[in-house]
C-alpha cells in the first residue's frame, strides 16, 4: 500500500504476474458465463508519461473492448486520482470519467451473450508480461452486473475518489509504529537530512532536505537536485601530509571504474620509481610502485574501454623512452604496454578527434647537443596494431606543456614553449585541427611558459599561461613576472590579453569550481631567493577578473590538482624540492 495525495492505493508494479491473478471461478460462483450487461469501476492514479507513451495500457484495453476507431486520450496520466466507469450492454457502451457527462458509444459488434469463464483466470494490472504491467496506484476495482453503475457513485464531493467498494485496508487509520509499511506518505517528503529511499516506487516524488535546503526529485534510481542552495568556499584546511619516495614534479588524479580514486605521482628518483596511490578511508595510500626514469608528468586516459597511464620520462640517455601502461583487471595493477622514444619529455596530452585517439608529447630538448629547438610529436592510435604511431611532428622550443581544448566544433592544441637556447621571451603557438592535421592558429608572446590551462565561464573561453622566468643574455634571471589570462574574441577570432597576474616562477594553473563560483590556483615555485612561497587562490569576480582570496603556504610547489569525493572537495599540490606533498580540504558553507 502506498499513500499519495491523502489517499491510499495498491502498487502492483513490483509483484509477479502470478500474484496478480486468480481463477475466474472465485467470482463466477453460480454461473460460468460472463454477464452480457456489466459495469467496471476503476479508481487509479497514473504517473505522468512522455507524449509518445501517453495512452495507458488500461486505455488501450478499454478501446479494444468498446471498439473505438479513433484514438482516445482520457488524460489519466496527470499524477492525480481518477474514477472511471465503463458500462456495456449489447452493442452500446458508455464511459464516465470523474462523474462527468458520460460518453456514449456504439460497438461494431455486440458483446457476447454467453461468454464462458470456465478454466479462465482474471488478471489485475498485468498481461502476464512486463511490457503490459500497470505502473500506477490502484484504489478501487469493481465488476458488477448492470450496464450503468454511475448513479451508485455520482454525484460525489470528490469525483476523482468516488467510492463504490474500496478495500477496508485502504481506508483504515495508520497503525502505530508501522509507518514503514508505506513507502511514502505524500507527494513531497520533508526530512532533516536523512536520505529517503529512491526506487521505481518513489519515482516522481519530491524530497526537501531541511539541513542542506535542497529540493530533489526521485528519477527512479537517485535523487536529482531541482533547487539547492549553492556551496561557497569558506576557507582551506590542511588535510593530509603525503610523503612520496622522492621529489614530485606532477600528480594526476583519476578514477578507475569499480576500483576507486587513484593518484599517480611523477617522482624524480628512478628507484623505487613513481608511486600510484589509492584513496582509502579518506586518505591517499601507496598502492603500486611503477618503474620510471626521472618522471616529469603522468596522463590518464581511457581507450576502447581500457584504462591507460602514460609517463613522461626526462632522464637524458642514449635511448630515452617514455612508457604507456595499461590497467590489468585481473592483476589490478598497471602493466607496461608500449615504449615510445622521447627527448627529455616533460608532458603528455591525450585527446580524441572524430573517433580517433591521439597522444601529444612535449619534447623539451635533445640530449646529444642540448638543443631545445626540436620537434614534439603527435601519435595516433592504430586500431589494427593496437599501438600509438607517429602522426605529425610540430616544431617547438623547449616544450614544457600541451593543452587540448574545444570551442564549438573546433579542436585546438596549444604548446608552452619555454626556452629557445638563448632567451625565454618567445612565442607559444595555438594550433587548430584542419584538413586532418594541426595547423598554426595564433602565436602568443610568453616568458618561459611552463603551463597552459583552458577554462570556460558561461559562454566565455579563456587561456591562462604560467610564465616561469625571464632569461636574457648577460642579464640576471627574473622570477617575479606576470602570468597572463587570454580570452577568445569571436570577432577577431583570436585570443586577446584579459588580465595580468604577478606570479613567482609560476609552473602550473588549476581551474576549479565550488557551487556557482569559479577559481584559479597558481603554483608559485621560486622568487629567486626561496622556494618557500605562498601559492594563491583567485576567485572570478566578473568585470574585476580574478582577485586573490586565499594564500596557501607551499614549498617548491610544482603542480595542483582539484578532486572531489563523497567526503568533499580537495586540492593537492606536489613539491619539486621536497618529498612532502600536501592535500588541502575546501571548507564550504551555504
């Protein structure tokens, strides 16, 4: 039994078909023939249905019974109680909805005068298959002789709930201490934060959470927010000290289906290599050591249903190799999959274009002659060999980072060029995908660029560059310089300068959101004197751009990652000068 809109009905959708039937002999006790003149009285409540399935199964059965040639829409699927009376006498039938004026009909054929019910069963709300299952609430179902039962119900003060014979269990008061008998008590539930059950039974129900001030709708599987008070960032708490095997240049946070949340740390030392950590009991714990050679970055991606990790190994050797690893479901470990020749690789970017998968490596310099002006390479996945193969080479100067992004139907790739062998004041290039390859779209002046971060706010697209240091011939290096945010101008079809922010050898930007608010956090790594610096969180304030709101003490900060779990939102930073990385928790309020 389920209570809805103040009245109770039977929910039949969860029962087996056999439980929804009984032998016809139980009601045809004195005669085996179905009456030639009869009335059916039904009180039901139907959930709202999509337009294509608006006509209910009961309506279709009524149509077949009374022989209508044209489609009939009774409007029963409005999540309200309705009482329907169908009367049949020979070739004449009538249909009355909620005690309104009856609709008189003439059947093509008269109802049989002697319809035998021997060895028959009566099915209530079921056609013995799931497709025909009645999915609403049934309060009253009466079969009685005589072609017009309407005068016995109407007029009524509540036409939709007009009663002829309603089961006493549906009218009795609720027994004390047995409220759990009824899956829900009203169309809207109000509870102090305790999550009610959300299944097919509660589909369409509303729940107002008095603690979080959220209004949610049950879709049959989970509660989806309709209205909720947005979270706001209050302050940042130190949450976990994470000691890695050696200095950490990069962290990559990702999830593996059915396994959980993981973090890959790119560690300097070759032994024991780099660490893979798993989020367990609200902490990152070491899960696997992976052999690397002065790892500088990790990139996670999924391809053909498989989970991969690719590492950028930067150790200068006669044969420098970066490695792609694949997750083994059987061994629950990452295993070596493919080795790719690279040159002091500092970054990988994974992306897809038109159902093709790519990897782009940032080759920093050639070991043999320390030449920074070399080619970085884009690899394409070969569906036949199941390997990445060279697809395109692009000239870069001390490449440090790749960032892939989309604007509408256009695919872009931007490189952070750091050093050309003489100076760091050089251009970094934005490429656009055209005619099956990447072509130059725009050169942007940068100063020792180490990172690009693309983000979108509303319909506006931005690129922010991390400028690390100013290096010129016969002049001391400068580390406290501006990093710049660029915005895409649709009229000029180019990125134009939007805001300069003073940074101190910035090496990474991370964009994240809390509720409706947008933030950027910068990794300040060095000011020329010390590695102990504050890294800053900036909040978006529209016309004012990004303004500083939080200062986080960091030491040799190299990379930021934002991630969320059931326990909240977090920021993780890695240190390139210490074994200590830190996890911060974002404390919010409403």
